C-alpha cells in the first residue's frame, strides 16, 4: 500500500489491491487446463531479486553449472554443444544428459522472471511462476495490453478463503469504492 505503487500500477480513477495469503492459496487452478495435466506443471511462488550482487551471484552459479555440464560432455563451448545436438539429436534425446540439460534449462526459465531492477525494491514482489513440464500440454494464453505492449497470461482461480485483504486505492469517492467492495 505505497503511493508510488498506486501511481505506477493503478488507473487515475482508482483501483484495488488484492492481498492473498500464500499459505492458504495452495495450488491454483488454471482455467482451461486439464486437471490431469496439472500434476506435470511446476507451479510455485518465488520472491524477486533486486540487488545486483545477489543477481550476479545467481548468474555465476548458473554459469558454473552449465560449464560443468559442458565439460562433462567434452564440449569446450555452448556452440560446440549445440553443433553436437544438431548432428546427434535422436541419440541425445534418449540420453541421461538430456535430462540434465532440461534441468539446467529450467533453472534459467525459473530464475529469469525473478530479476528486477533495484529501483523497484520497495515492491517486495512475489511472483507466481508456472512451468509446464510436458511438451504435449499447451495451454492457450489470454492476452492483455499495457502501454501498447501485448502481455500473455493464464486465467487462474484461487480459493476464496485465500483472499486476505482488499485495499482501496486513492480515488475521488472512497465511500463509494468501499460500498462497491462490500
């Protein structure tokens, strides 16, 4: 409930902030997804990283993991590795190394959306990260626009008791806004 956040994320006529209790959220239901497929999804809440030192340390660790992986495959660079896959694709997909490759790729996919500029530190943002662990599952995202940018999202349903608070933002008629919420 910071004025800077209302200015940055709320329309001028007013808005609401929904506060959820992560402990009671459980596993959100992605509308339109097959319930049987959700077991193959990696869904979790992750806190964002803002400090450059922390982000650099994370990137360094990820690069070390990749270097160890490439060395274990007798490749001197990522380019060599990609060339190897290009010529030995079927063999590689059936190997134990492929599983390790997928695990390392997921680390990047999980971590990248958590890096934010330190100018946004006051947000203390937690993000819901959804990774699909099955290439046969293809949820169709919905789209919204903001500042002329197309943003994909998944429509999710949360348990009603996970809603902890509703904060009414700055507006012309707070009484009417409160009445609308109630």
